[in-house]
């Protein structure tokens, strides 16, 4: 095979007051003498269809400019498997310093621009319109909206970070949550003619021969791709079927691979400079691995089919049908779902009530009486989602790891539809049992046992000095349980626990990041419907039932340890509490002993 010359084009189109765009900067490197190991550089899409099907708002009125880094690679360097390989990715970009430095300059320029404009806004040196309450009027630039625009310009990897933060009220103030929520489905689309070329290339047939109708424009667009509404031609005598067709955004994987390399490089530098115990590069690798697993739509189809087989029996849950014969690595065809999104945790008024509640017990009552609650139907759907998530994580071990509001749809018949199965996780049986045991020990204040649970969960190494760890864990969990189990916030607990994990050099197992993110996002959605809602408080009755009905030797041993004290005396009060919790007859501090 003849040598190929690899060119890297960094195109920066920054929207400014003056018209015009910067000219592309093209750097041509000499031919490579020996090919690199094959690696995945497929394009990808993480997008739920129907996100905007009933959305009253419109996409961003003025299309945001983009910053794209495109690597032109030979076909010999591509693989069918989109698995992320940190070593191969590092080797690839280490040999290409020019695009790496160019991208760093772009990122630095964007951050500097955002900081400068935010300071000017803060000092009111930029003319703004304000409402009667003194807040910026609708449509007026704010630091939060400027950061959202910056993430859009920086591209898919940064948009994904913003999406992850959009349901984290413990990390960002309400105005940032409101803006970042738009990153879930209101990203400027790429041209439809490019999407049609991708479809025809992947499916091997023309769009007209496969679909009786096909939308000229996408109904939703996100960081990695976009979705079209279409009608799939039926077989002779059969009606056409409404479907959603998801098409990958061309060239996105190359951009993500470079940004992942930069983030990993930054993580190494921060860890060395700050002398952190946490393995930041490993966290970046885990995030990148989960992101690259979404790059093959055939994997997403398999995830959806497995999810439906496991949880389709729940009457409140619906999983759309998938069309395998019209799905490839870059095109996914699935059943069209009509419905509306669940209320988001980042609704400004609701989030202000939530933030007041988290400031102390006195504010909880005020938020409860503020009237900022969802309908009974919304609350029922949230409960169904929590039950489904618990069954996913603790019963079967296969779970949807990205349940943000854009991926959960309230159908017209009242069911909860799960969408977008690109990011799913698995938990082995031993870890699931350890999770159940740790929650039980937490609820019953068996803090000395939690250190053993953390070893079983892979958070602590074998042989660690527990005499120092137990007091630190006790302090964290005593604070979390001060108001009782039903008032315990998983978001706040995970934040406080994170500081202890840093202090004692906890390990971060592969499942931990996705699991914590899934639960915090779910709690964020629940808080939008009920500011007093707590995931762990709702989870305990399910865990109690599991403990009483599971006949495995491990669960029998856990139940025995819970009901008998160290002297072999039976604790009737705990058994009574478990039975009451299972029947939903008690709440509050009665749960805690």
C-alpha cells in the first residue's frame, strides 16, 4: 500500500460582532514510515429521538459556531470495533504535535474569551437589559449562557461534559443548570445532505426506496448526531411504520479522540502539580471508554433489546422497538415515540426551591409548601423510574447509565419510555450483593461494617488500616443520617464521601463513576417533581424486600448478621422494621436504629 500524507485541519469559526470567519489553518505532515496499530476512530452519536418532538421551545435561534479538529486517516487505520485504547490514542496524537498545540490554543482562547466577557458582564460594562427583579432579561447574555455557547463551539467532548453537569445541582448554580440543559438536544445540526450520504453509504440503498417519507430537516440534534422522523415502507399489504432514524455526525470521533488526549494530558499535569491521590487519568480513561462504546449503533441496538427483555415486564416502562435490518454502525432505526419529556431538575424556580432545602432543615419546609411540585402523574413516573433503576442495578446488574431528562419520555398512555441505550453499564453479582449489604449497614448505623463493604466493593484495598478509615466514614454517614433515612440526599452523600475517598486514597472501580452519575441524575429529575424527594429513602423499602425474599447464601448471611447481635441475641425490633418498611407502613426516623 502506498504511503499516505496525513493532513490536519484546524478550523476555528468564532462568532463575533464583526462579520467574517478565520481562515482554516492546514498543516501537512510528512508521510509516516510505518503504520500505527489499528484503532477506533469511528464517528458517533449520543442522542435520543423524540427529544424535541413535543418540545415547545425551538432550537438555538442563532446557530452556534463550531470548532472542529479533523484528522484525515487512512482506511488501514480504522477498525470495526470502537473500543477506546488509551495507549493507542496517546501514541497517535503524540506523533502529531501540531494539531495538539493548535487545539490547546483554541481551548485557551475560548476560556479566556468566556472569562473576559463574564467579568465585563459582572461589572456591567456590557450593556444589558434587566427585568424588574434586577435579573438579566430573557435573551440577554449571561456568564452561564456564554459558557454554554463556548462548550458548543469547543465540540462534542465538551458538550458531553456539559450534559453530565446539567443534572448536578450540587456542583452548579441554577442558572448554569438551565443553560446546560439545552446541550441535551438543542445543538445546531449538520447539513442534511451529509446525513443522507451517510445513510445511503451505510444501508447500501437509497433513502427513497427504504422510506415512504423522510423529514427534510432533523427533529433533534445533539453533540454527536441528529434524528429524523420518517416512515419505513411496510411489506406488501402492511402499513408504513413511523420510525426515528439516528445518523452520526461526520468526523466527530477524530475530534473526540484529540480532546480525550488533551483532557488526559491535563489530568496528568493536575495530578502531579496538586499531588492528588485520585488517579485522574484513569477517570478520564473510564469516561472515554464509556463514550467510545457508544460509537457503534449496533451495540446500542443490542443494549436496547437486552434492556427490553429484562425490564419490559414492568407495566409502567416502555422500550421502543428496534429495526435491526436498517441499523448499522452509523445509522440506527427505531420506533417513533410520541410523548413529552419529564420535568427537568434544572427548571430555575424548582432548583431554587431545592437549593433552599439543601441549606438546612428550616428551608425544607418552606420548599415543601412553596407549591413547586409536579403532578401526581409525574411523581408516579419518577417512582417507576426509581424502581426500574433499582431493579437494573441490584437485581439484574445491567443498567441504563444516562437517564437524563432527554432520555426519559412520558408517553400519552402514561408509561415511561426509556430512550438512548448507547451508555449502559453492568455490575457483577458480588458487587450487587455488596451494595445491598452496605445500604443495610448504613441505614442501621453499622459503620464498622461499612469498611468491610467498601473492600468488597473494590473501593478500598485488602489489608487497609480500618482503624483510621472507620472514624472518617462514621463522621460522613452520621451527618448524612442526621435527619433520618428518608431525608438523606444521595447527591450530598456522594459529594461528602468523595472528600473522604480523596483523603484515604480510595480506588475508583470501573462501575463506580457510571453508577454514581446514574443515581445523581435520577435524583435530580425526581427533585424537579418533588423538592423533598430522596432516592436512598425510596430505595430502602425495595432493598428490605430483597433481603427478606432472596434465598441466596450471601443474602441469608446478611440477614442473619442484621437480625442477631454480636452476642447471638435476636433483635425483634429490626425484623419488625423490615416488615413495616416492606409494606410501606412506616417512614422517617422509625427506619433508623
